[in-house]
C-alpha cells in the first residue's frame, strides 16, 4: 500500500511517463522470466538423469538438486558493485549467476561425472568452468562451478540464457551452508578465529571426501566417464584455470 507522500508523487506523473514505467516493468518481468525458464531447463535435464540412474542403474550419483533465482534488487546491487550501468544488455553480458542450480553428490567422482553428462548434451554450451576441486579456494572450498548457456524457446523465438551450475559433495555442501550462515550472522565481518576454524573444517571435509571416495572405489571400482575414459578434472575446458 502506498504512503500518502508516494501517492501524491504518483499523481504528479503524467500519463506518458506512467506508460513508460509500465513498459519498463513488463520488459523487466519478461527479462527475469527467461532466466527462470533457463533454470527450469537445466533442472529438467538433471532430473531426467537422476531418474534414469534411479530406474536403470544400480547407483545414482545425484543426491539432491536445488535452485535459486536472484532478485532484481540483488542483480542491481551487483551491477553497482561492478560500477556498470544496469541496462538489460549489460546485465545479460556481465551477470552470469542470475539463475543458479546446485547439484549435491556423494563423491567427488560423481561431480565430474554429472558435469560430463550435462555438458555433453547438444543444446548446452559451456561458457566457463571453474574447477575448485582441483584448485580449492584459499578457504578450502571445493566445488565444480560451470556457467552453461541453454536455449529457451518462447513465442518470440529462441533466447540463449546463462545458468550457473554448482556441483559439490554432501560434505562440502554442508560446509558451504555453514559458511553462508556465519557470514550472514556477522554481516561479512567474520572474526579471524572463525575464519581459521572454517578453513580447518573445509580441509577436514576434503579429507572425508577423499576417504569416502577410496571406499567407494573399493566397492564399485574406478568410476568411468560416459565416453569410457577415466573421470578426471576438467582442465582445458573454457574458463577453467590451467
């Protein structure tokens, strides 16, 4: 509900300006909707893989799939931090994580396997890969981050949409969730002793992943990629640090 001051301000706006405001609102909604549809496309692809493994294989590498769509306010805030104008074209070219999908796996080899299965699909274009499993962040965080472009088919034609996909283990997902809560509680001004504790916990989670991977291989054998080659880090893919 508008305040009295806001109502008086609105009444001073001429009809042409109001029409322009409505047109901008509608265009913004259509712009954000494309990212939702792109996110839905990626989720569908992953869900199909998950169900296929559940029905036809003796092991399912996907434990959980979640997603989130940035709010318009978050997008604008990020544009301001980058110091660029928040135009639709600039947002499309600069912000690649408006739509995000997270895949949680039991084992590190599963993360690489899901990455290969997803990015091998013909309508998926890989824009960027950051392999934080091979090259962990300074705080110990390990995950596969990939920006993919997927076509969204609307009444106006096909629209390529960027979607960020994060693939990580259950242990590292638990760690990342805790880190997020701590940074939120301290408004990103986290005491050093807590940061040190988080880094130690990340190393512990990575050690657990290594031990669990070893046990997994003893039971199921060495993992294989969809094309028959050993599963390995994604060196050489676009955007991946070599």
